């Protein structure tokens, strides 16, 4: 009998394993769909998390231990992660662990004077590009469905316009309960994304649906949310940054454009599925992933680069701050300091946008307008004078928005209407503008879309 005993145990284990796999198979669709979608082009999807601000909500579930890995994987994918924990979550994992991994103080309380002083909860709600609640307990899902806001995380979910995703984690009976299913259906009908749950063996020993998806799957599904497909297959040319117009071998005329707005547009267009060529003046920014970048210096160089890359493009977005004037003559030697004042004669540079729009054919042309006064009137004049399909007007020269700021606001105009995009980080603003461009492009080209 002692010799036979281990064999019996092994056989029982094998049967248990097959039984578990069989039962999991019954609940497979959700998990399988996620992993199938994810394996498609894992690398490129994950890269769309670069520079994204993810607010990770952690609620009370044994799966909270997986949040540590989730924070690390999101950070590895280039996202900035702000963790917010409920009281119940702190019984499973400490704020200190998640703070160490995210590099940011974890927020836990709604009425926390110290946290409010650094970043108020409304500010946190605005900060996020995406809120992911993982694990999301049955109780927290019920709170969300009811629209309650009696703790920091539920208040943030209610106060934010960012997309919200929940990764449920609970006992299988709790998940299958009609109340939970009704809550989940209600959240789905409001556009909340559901990540899982997976099915399998649970911490309580039961088997069934309710397991939180693995961190890698949550990361990939989060990344996929930024890949909108609104410009799938479209070819987009974007200009960005300043131009430099030489005065002599060591001096030039330029402006304060950092290139941030144009580069954010390039990244957003790629996320929307476009093939992007970015023609940039001198800036100190890394090239967004999957973007073809061409560096230029002067307005003349930029015009030449635009013209030789225009063939086959469908959309042009001119976010570059092209110098309007350049020195009439470029001195071949450094100009010597002389007594008294100096004169510099200037001539106009070629207007790149006007040249493109004059012969645009089916091209959809979007210009920018940088104005210090009469924003809308001046922008509409430029829209009409340059025969543009759309113009994005921004106020420049003030402390907020415009040149070399991380944030900006736009008044977007097209021949038959317009819309305002409020002050926000340039990455977010770019995504909103790309969405508008895609809509107007589709309205202008109904057959291309059918
Ligand atoms: O780069 P950042 O620091 O992020 O700042 C962003 C920005 C303020 C530079 C950007 O949002 C912006 O407003 N870009 C356009 C700046 C500008 O040159 O505006 P404008 O109103 O002077 O020109 C109108 C349009 O004509 C622009 O699309 C411009 O690219 C284009 N233009 C202008 C002159 C010229 N010679 N050729 C052009 O193509």
C-alpha cells in the first residue's frame, strides 16, 4: 500500500488538472479573445503606452498581489503610473510596495490634506489618459455602477473623462450572481471597458470565472485602447518645430517652437493607424515610434522636404512654426560688431502651407494659426485665404499654452463649423485633434471609407 499511495495521488492530481482545464474551457471565450487579440502585434500595441498617464486603481481582492507586477509592466511599456488604493486593497498589498515600483506616492484617501496640496483629486482625474481598476472587486464594481463617490478611487472614476477599464477579480459565484452581471452590463452600456475576467482555479479553491487577467494581458489591452484605428491605412504628413534662417555662419533667426505639438500629433496619428512622415525643424525631441522623420533647418529646406514627400499623402497637418521672414542676404563670414545700431534686411520665406493648399486636389489640409489676439477671426481669415480644410488656432505669447509649453488649448475651425478643445497636455490634445481630423476627412471622402 505505501508504494501504491503516491501513484494514486499522482493519478488524482492528473484527473484534477484535466477536470480544471475542461471546466476552464467552458468559460474560455473572454480570456481567449483577449489573448488572441493580444498576440496579433504585441510589441507595437504596447509601445502606444509610451508617455501615457495611467491611473491604476487597486481594490480589495487577493489578486491585488498582481498589481505589483502590473505597475512594473506598465512602467516598462513607457507609461507613468499613479496608483490609487482603496482601504480594502491595503489589507492585501501595502502602498509602500506600489509606491516603490511606480516611483510616485500612492494615494489612498479622499480627505487627505497633504495629497490634495500636491495634486488635488479633480486634478488627478484630469491628469489620467486612462483609468484601469485592477483588480476590481464585486463591491467596487457595484459602487461604480451606482455612481457612488465615497472613497478616493470611486470619486476619481466619477470625475474623470478618461476612458475607464475594469479587470474584475472575485469568487466565481459572486461573478455569476445576477446583481454583479447587471452591474457589469450597466458599466458596459456606459462605455466602461471590461478586461476579463478569466476562468480557472480560484484562491478559495473553487473553479470558474472570476480570476483577474494576467498583468501582461491587462497591459496589452490597455495599450490597444489607444490604438483607435480612426486613420487606419491613411498616409499623413506632419510638419513640426521651428525653422532657422541663417544670418551668418553662427547666427540665425528662429522662434520658440519646441516641436512638442507636432510630435504629439505624429504619435497620435500613428496610434490612430496612420503611416506618418514627420518633417521637423531643429528640436530636442525623440522620434515617436513608427514615425518616419526627416530633419530640416530652414523654411526653404522644409518646403523642399514637404514637396518631395507629398506624393501619396492623404492628410497634411502643418504644425511647424515656419519663419515668415529670412535675411535677404546670408553673410559668408561672421558679421563684426560695429559702433551704433545694425540693420538687417529681410525677405519673405515661401509659405509652405499656401503652396500645398493651392494645388491640393484630394489632399485634406490642416493648418495651425498662432495668434496673440482676435484668435477666431484671424484663424478664420487664414482658413479662407489658404483654402484649408481645417485650422487649429492657438493663443501664443501668454504663460499658458502655445510655444514650448506642455499644455495647449485649440479653437478648431473648418468651413462649416468649429469646436473648442480646452487646455490639456499636448499628447491628449493631439489625440482629440486627430479624432476631429479623422471625422472631417471621412465626411469629405465618404467613398474612401466605404
Ligand atoms: O512646437 P511647440 O512648442 O509645441 O508649439 C506649438 C506651436 C505654437 C508652434 C503650434 O501649436 C503652432 O501654432 N504652429 C503654427 C505656428 C505658426 O507658424 O503659425 P502662423 O499663424 O504664423 O502660420 C499659419 C500656418 O501657416 C501654420 O500652419 C504654419 O505652419 C504655416 N506656415 C507659415 C509660414 C510659412 N512660411 N509657411 C507655412 O507653412
